[in-house]
C-alpha cells in the first residue's frame, strides 16, 4: 500500500483518531514541537554542509604559512595525503 492510495476518508479518519488520542489542546503543542524539530534538523544539516565545504576549501588552499613563505612563481610541494599531522583518528561507528 503506497501513500498514493490514501483518500479523503482515510485522512479524516486518521485526524479523528489523533484528536481522540491527544485531545484538542495538545495537538497545537505537538505540531509546534514537530516544526521546531524540523527547523533544528535543517539548521544542523546546513551547518554540517558549510563545515564540509569550508574544510574542502581549506584543504585546496593549504596552510597560510606555506603559501606566504613562497617566492613569486615558486610552487608549494604537494601535501602527503597519508600524513596524519593535523588529523585525529576517526571514530568507529560500530564495535
């Protein structure tokens, strides 16, 4: 059964059940909490995306000290991707 099969009657029945379970006074509170949760989730997703974008941009540019110490026309040595100088050990999600 997909969501495309839900008609007006089923939606009204669902709303009546929700009204009976939670009461008329609690429904606005629940809806407000749900809206705040979605807003916080979107904010956190945007923060994570911005952090990733800034991290990628910083990795492409390189550290400021190596850029500033080069003479004009001189190129910086490529960064060793295997070095772990500034990178902490990744956390394990599963044991």
